[in-house]
C-alpha cells in the first residue's frame, strides 16, 4: 500500500470526508495492536473543532477494541500530550487537531511513550496494516476520563518557569478560539501578569477564524494604545506562537528563537552551543548568531526535520519562522505557551520593543505555479534557472541570499530573496521569477 495518509504532521484532511470516524478507529486500533504492552495506556486530547468529539470517540473505540485503555483528557494544547505521556508512563498519545487549518479540517498525530512523534517507518507500517484487522485481543480495553489534565499541564509549566515574576506586566493573548483558551491565560495569571484575552470563546466552528497566529491584524491594531506591554497569538492547537510588541511590530519565530538562544547561552543552558532552523529562516538570524558565537544548523521546512536535527546533534533549541519553536529542555515538541514564557524570561525586565536580538533583512517570497510535478522538476533542473540562481547568490555573498525550491504540498516553485534593501530584494526576485517562468513547459 502506498504511503498516502501520513504527512509531515500526522494524518490531516476534511473531517467526515477524508478523515472519517471509520478511518480514525482503524488508525487507533492498528497503532495500539502494534504496541508491546500487555494492556496499552493511551492518552487522547483534542482541540476545539466540532468534529473533535466524533473523532475522540472513534479513536477511543479503536484503542479499546485493540485491548488498550483510552484516557480522555478533553481539550488541551498539543504539547501537553508528550509531557503527560512522559509524566504518567503512558504508551501512546493521540492528538486530534488540524493546527492552524480552518475548522472543517481535522487531524490525528501520534506520540510514542518517549514523547516524540512516531517515526516515519512506524507510521508507514501502521498505514500498510490498516486494512488488515489485528487478531482479537485477550481482553477488551476501557474508556475512562483523565481528570485534572489541564492542571497537570499547568503544573509543569509553572515548575519550569517558577523563577519568572510577571507582576506589573500587562499581557494581551489571542487564543485563536483553540486549545490554549484555558491554559494560556491561567498560567500567565498564576505567574503574576495582568491578562486580557481575545478569541477565548470556542464554539466548534470559530477556531483560527480571523484570529490567532495566522491573523494578527487585531493585535497589531490594539497594541499601540499603550494598555499592554506585549501580546502573544497562538495557533489552534497551541504549538505555535507569534508576538506583537507595544508598537504594533510583529515578532516572528526567527526573532523569538534569537532572543531565546542568546538568553539560554548566557545561562549555559544551550546544549552544543547551537540552534536548528529551516531554510526559510531570515538571513539576518544567521548573521546575528554568528556575532553571538552560536552555531546554526539548517534543515528542510517542517518541525519534524528541525526536531530530527536537534536529536542528531544533541542540541535543544530550534524552530521555524512560523513560531513553531522546540525547547527540548522543557518538552519534546513545539509549545506556544512555553515559548511565550521563555521570551519574557529572556527579556527580564526589558521591553520586547527593545529586544535587539537580530536585524531582519527585507524578504520577498513569490509562488510560481507549474502545470504539474513533472513541469516543476523540469524547470528547476533547467540550466538557465540554475545559472540565474548561482549568479544572483554570488552577488549577495555575505549580504543576503536566494532560495528557489519546490513546494512540498502544491505544484509551486517558491522563489525567496533576502537582500539589504527592499528595492534590491524586489529586483532580484523579479529577475528570478522571469527566468523560472520562461523555463516552465
């Protein structure tokens, strides 16, 4: 069976169409049947989508049908799952969420007993065995509530940031009507902050709807009124965060990683003295880390690749421009709430407006649509395109960069340019775009 279900972040698609209750049950039953535990213990959490309860029930049924016990923890941010799995010695966790996607979509992510997402080979094996029901178990499992899960997660956040005193800080949070709507405001208040909250009234259909880390307009508009020191916006499942300073400036993942890296290095808590980021990370980040004496490893786009690189090198900190930031010193996955708190810890008493961690270069990204994957590959292999990329990169050596790559999800060629000025950035980007369009069949 060809690998079609699992992407770089689990199984995701339109709920009730692609991601049906039947598929969710089969995935859970197959995954649990492969576990070596005599009676596997499986945590199930979800975000606030209306389809979450249906999929929760289906996954629980699949777990029990394979002889495991399903523990229903309700609505929690995705990063709570690996923390709870480790803390309670569970065998598996299933997270029901489609992250920043619209409410019509949903997804299933699986975490192993070590707290990390399942390896590609394991996902491939699950998919290959999906249509072959496992033998009946010696016993049927149970479905039980996991009481106190939110408090458990909050306790671990408070332990990690016990030295962070937010008294006197006025914080604005956008919870995207998603999984952070309870935990994020509560932990900020417990640490002493005065908190105002937007988009904390989920109704099943309003998750990510003109709110959260993918829609910052309201935060940007509200911050210059002087009522708040800093704002943070989470995505639907809480593994990403972006910040807005009191001047209305957006602080993306690149800057948040830079702030955290220099802070942790100063505390001798940056293992390997390095960070891992993706090819999309701004060139200004690389220059700032070079000045700070911090090594940088670059990966393909996707938090899975960042995490693989961190584990391979024995490093702890990495992430993406989107605000998906991993600090293995706290947990094995991106955690938006922990990242926001780490940012404030790193700032100490300073204002985010005066962060000064890096100087971003002007950036421009254009998407050029190819007719199909074959045409895309042909264009990228065209000598005219290769020569143009080499020529433009040579002209930016030490000052900026170009990146021309295929999209991993659509028949698109993405052309990205970073240069010292916006004018130079635009001119180079336009030249490359014309060459790529000429090379398309």
